[in-house]
C-alpha cells in the first residue's frame, strides 16, 4: 500500500528536489558560504521579505550585482535537446525571462550540456520533475550523492556563474528579481504547467547556475519561487521516458541564436 502523505508535507518534500544540495548560496557576485538547507517557496518568501524586488527598468550594478556581466536573450530561441537519440524541442522565452533564457542559451552554445546526466527523476508518489544540468555529472569519478551540487564554472574567471531569480508577473512590463513572491495573489506570465522548463536553485533566490528541470505535471505551487524560461513544444513523450542516469546526447540552438547578447 502506498504511504499517504499530507499535501503540505508532500509539497515540502518534492520542492527539496529542486534545491542544489551543497551548492553555494552566494548571490551574483557575492561571497557567502555554501549551504545544503532546503526550504519551501513559502519559507523562502518569508525569509526574504526584507529584500526589495527590482525590475529590469530599475536594474543597476548596485541593485543586481553582476547583471551587466550576464548573457541576455533579447527575443526568443529554439533549443533541441537529444536524449538517447530522441529530440526534445524547447521554445525559450527571452522576451519574458531575458537573463534566465540568455544564461541557458549561452550554456547550450558553449556545449556545457552535452554529455550531462539527468541526476534526479521524481515520478512517485506523483509526477513532478526531471532534473539535470550539473556539470559534475560528466566526471565518472564524482559519486552519485554529490550530483546536484554543481554549478557552471566560467573558464575565463574560474568562478561559478550565478543568475538572479527572474519572474515576470502577469500584467507587468518587466520581470522582478531577487526574491520569490506570492503567485496566488498575482499570477506569473510563465507558469509551471506540464512541459515547463525552469531553473533549479539552492535556498538563496539568486543561486541558479546551470541546473534545469522539466515539469512532469502542472506545478502551480512552484510559481513565483522558481524561474520558468521556456516550454517543451515537441518531445514531451521523450521527457516522460527519461530515467535517472540518462544522458543528454547533445543540446543545440536551432533558431534565434542571433538574439543572444553576451557581454563584451
């Protein structure tokens, strides 16, 4: 008999899958200590109430440190991820998530995802996510219990690249940054519906790097706490068959590469 878990406890447990255990919680261009503590979006929203969210129009080097050093996608793009010979087509939305989408497309262009494993797959007690993108998964010497703790290391600087939490509320002209907000009061423009592609992160909002996940169901309780940047348009059946340990054969930008703007 399947163990019955309360809806609240279930949400807390499965949300912890999206966190990067052991990943540094430093914000962009900061130097705070790493942590592996997992919290729910509700907890994160409470603990970050003293941080003001900033919109793109208000963004400065002071309000979001390191913003000008990050890639941006000014428009949309199409990325095709191939797993076990089968393609998954993703429509990447740089219009509503320019920094998050730009980071992803830039890493695709750099070949960062080629050969990486999907280290977490959660389908029980109900469909949740398929998560991958840890650069450590390319190294066979890294133990399985360490997968999910890695970030993209920029070879030019030798430092990890982190991006700010970026979510656009419905009706807003620009995204908000740096903290989760209550999406039940104000819906988001890019919701966690089946096929959504979003960034995993640690407890700190501005800690996403290279790890991403596919939503295996409508996951509205994640809206406002994790940044969706695109949707699967073809190949959801391929996503549904991914098993833990399966690897990305290749990831390629097939349209919209010209919309990627990288710092000079």
